C-alpha cells in the first residue's frame, strides 16, 4: 500500500495512533511521565535554530515524541527497579531502541523516524548503543534528540537515583561532553536556548496542564531572558495562564505587549484579550471580538475562528439568552466536524500532515472541551440534567486524552453537582470524592475548597451531619483561596443551610441580612441568599418565608435557571403556598 496516495483517513488514523502511543508509555511509568513531550518540545526548538525544513521538523517532532516507545516491551520490574541493574537488565534496557522498530514496523515511509529513534543513544565516541556509531555516522536528528533526552532525563526524578540533577549540573555535564559524546554545535544551540529562556518556555507549556502557578513562574523566567522575534508567544502564554488563575488585569498587560509584536500569534492574543475582559465583567467584549473575527475572516486560522465562536456561546449563556446560545453550540459542533474532516492537502507529506494536524488538534481539542463544559452548564440551567452529564462526560473524555488534570477535576465537580441536583446523592458523593482526590493531586486549593463545599452539601442532604460539618470546616479554612466573589459567598450559603437543617435557622437571619446589604456578587448568589432567608424563616413566620422565596423566584425566573426555580417552588409548596 502506498501510504502517500492513500485516503486522508489513513493519515488521520496514523496521527491518532502516534499521538496516543506515547501517552501509553508515559502512563506505564510515573517517573518518565511527560518525558517524551518535553523531549519533543526541546528537540523542535533545536531544529528550528538549525533551520531544518518543515518536513525535517515534522519528522523530528514525531521521532522525539516516540523516541522511548520501545520501553513498552520491557518488563516493568526492570524499568522501575531501584538501584543498579544487572548486566542482563542493562542489556535489555539498551534494546529499547531496537524494540521501537519492531513496534512501529518497517514501512519505508517510516524509515527517517525509525532511524532517528534507533540512534538517539549513540554517542560521538562510539560507546553508545545499539550500533556503536561514531561522529557523523549518527543521524542529525538522533544527535538532536540525544541532547534533549539527556537534559530532561538528568533534571527529572528517577526511581534509580536519590535526586534529580540541577539544571546547572546538567548543563555543565553537557558542556564537558560536547565534542566527545554529544554534537558540540547542538550542545551550543541548546545552551543558547536555555540562556535565552526558550527551555523555560517549553517547560512552562508542558506544566500548564498540571500546575498553573509553576508554569507561570517558568513563563516569567522565560520572558526575563527571551531575545527572539517570536516573543509574542511568551506574552500569550503569560496572558493565558494569568487568566486561568483569575488575574485578568495582569493578563491584559502582557497580552497587549504581545499584540504590539503583530506576529504569528496576533489572532490568538485577540481572543485571549476578549476572555480577560469577560473575566473582569466586560462581557460585551466577547461580542465585539466575535464581530471582529467575522469581518476579518479571510486569513484567520480555523482554531481562532472557533475560539471566537466559543466566546459568543459564553456571551449568550451569560446574557441568559439560552436559545441563542444553543444555536451557537450547534454551529460549534459543525465547525468541529469540518475540522475533523479537513483534508489539508492530499499531496501533503505524511509527516507534515501529522505535525500540522497535531498543532491544530492541540488547539481545537482544548476549545472543544471548554465549549462542552459551557453546554453542560446551559443544559443544567434548562433542567436537562441528563444532557448536562452527557456534555460533562464529553469534556472529561477529551481531558483524559490531553492529560488536562486541572480541567478533569473541574468536569468531575460539574458532574457531581448535577447528580446532587438530581438527588442521586450516592453518585454525587462518589464523583465528588474522585474530584477531591484529583484536587489534592493537583495541589489546587481553590478546587479543594469548592469540592469540600459540595461534599458538605451532599452529606447534609444525606443527614450525615458529622461529615457535612467536617467538609464545611475544611472549606472555611480555604475560603480565601476563592478567586471569584461568587465562590467566596458560596461558603456562607452552605453554612446557613447546614445551620438551618440543624434547627438553628433563627441564628443565621442577621448574618443573611448583612450579606444582602453587601455588593459585588452575582444575581444568582443574591437569589440563593434570599432562598436561605426563606428557609431560615419557615419556623418563625411562613409569611416572611414566602416573601423571601418570592424574591428568590423573581431573580431565578429572570435568569432562567429552571432547577433553582423548581427548588423555590418546592419549598413554597411545603408551606402550602404558591409563589
């Protein structure tokens, strides 16, 4: 079969297989998790400095991503063995480059990738493996991967040594071995990349799915040293990350600097500035941004068009025009399908195809996950709770592919919240516990706070007041971690409902009145505060309780949040009244 002339679907299948196979390797050994992706990022930066062609960079990217794939055939007991290896075990480890060829097959189209992978442990001195090649006999791409691989391996934790080497120790080793074991020109390029912030940028890209604050530090370090014309990509990632940690004013500062560069990332930066404004409450900027992209449609990358459409989806959701939001949700689905069917060019080299597809895939899949979360929220507001869970699960499946651990926890919490609303408290509890575990793994205090509040609410409804109080106390300890005003006030709502459930409703009325006098939170939170007031006054005065419920109902009706409308009506019915 001539893969060049075969259908686009074969290329698509090959892309998906190569994208997933390295993830399987990372999952097999926690000590090398992410290693292949970091080596890919470092290697491509070296290749760019060497002015490699688009095809050569594409081959390098794929080979670096799959460079350790042969380890899938090695016994886990050897890979995870603490301390030294026996001669037999060492020989087996060194066979992983050969195993890579066996796993990937020997189709002639793949020969440049297999060649780069097979020789990435060769050394200029001839004491590498498996073929003991010397000097220029080692393929250029293998020499690139070798430097990237050694740097990442030495600076990462490994089961067989007590600690990771520092960057300084590792760079010193590379300099010492330049011209002996490693290509001196490539080591020199790598040192230059390190000294000018590009390696920190690459690390920040990888860590952005795991630890936002660590990635932010890495981007700051990169920016301090960066000296390349494409500095707009660092400004962009500073802005993206600051938005994710709810610092939109700082984000706009960096994004505007990136926009002034007027470079490759200008459309991406425009979209992110619109999101910064949205986070600051300037929701109309999402609409203006959408109009800009519609008017300047000609040369805009598809991912940025989709991002603008995602912005208009959020706009109509927040404006409570849910029918219009659903229309744009359907438009987004069409765009996702068009992207998946996009042919690029039937004449594209398979490696160029895979690399272009990878870049677009990384962009598109993140936006898709985000839009599914919004659709889940819209379905929740429309009381279509099964559909809400469906969209959260769509988002969750995407995050499993991308390794977005922070996003995964958010989707889990969304699912738990829907089960809570469905009064399926056992499922809500199980999903919330999984979410809390993920929050702790991510060291995400904000996430722990929100999930603790949800668990307190769940256990309160299950009449398990000891556990409800335990998680309420945990949430109180972390209340200051709340990045949105609404989330800060959610603690008070959970606390009041706990107190009311335990017969202390009259004791919280003054506190509720004080919070009603405050400003800065959303109408939805104000409606929930009135709902708490109604519950608190049920025993004291049914008339006053109904009055509070009417205020809550008016707010929820305006917002068109059907589950909350039903909740208020249910309480009024218990009192024998209609609202």
